[in-house]
């Protein structure tokens, strides 16, 4: 239970590589807040976690090996959080950048497609901001945290914390 079956350095290195890989992989999956995970997203997240667990600790099943991997993950996450504030390049890599969805009352179909936002989802987001028609939107932006900011033609700014989910039939 307390005897490492794999060298500590190897567990740390394996965990660091998996952390970077999963961070970049999840970043490529798109902008979505934790509260907005669909059942599909949750299943994928759980399966990815299960799939990479053995890659982090190798054959080691000791308590210390598991704690070492957990400490490494928390430490790396802390470092990335701090470094992204200092280095804009890293911040852009980890968080991405906001995406304009509507500008001057016109949708930007390529951006909607790239972010996986359909018309129903966009309309629901606008309704949450009290806007019925796209032509009444000066700017709508999908923020890096997954929220949607909307600036109506009249200039009043509202921001919701979670983007609405697509309507289900």
C-alpha cells in the first residue's frame, strides 16, 4: 500500500504528459462551462479519465503512487493557472479566444458552425437577453468561459453565465 511499484520520477513525468495532453485535448473540444456539460460530455470526460489513469501511474497501484499523481496534477494546474496570467501565448493556448457570433445584426455562420452552435441555441441565448430578433443585436460573443455576451443595438450590455442548451423535442 505504501510501497511504490514505479519510480516516483516516472509517475510525475507520466502524469505531466497526460495532463498536458488532456488539457489540450479538452481545449480543442470547445468552449463549454462545467455546468453546461451534456450527458455525452460527462460520459466522454469520465471515459477519458479512466483511459489515462493507467498511463499516469503505470503498473503502480500504491496509495503513494496515486497521491503522487494527484499532487502532480494539482501542482501542474496551479502552475498553468499562474503562468497563463504572465504569458498571453499560454493564456490563448489554454483558454482560447472569444468568438463573435453576431455582428451588426448579422450572424457569422462559419463561427457558429465552428463552435457547434445551431440556430435554436443562438435564439435561446438571445431570448435570455430579452432580444427576439437577430437584427436587434449589435454584437454577440461566445466568451472563453462558455458564456454568451450580447450587446443590443441600443447599447445596453447583458451577460449570462451559462449558454443555453439546445431545445429538446
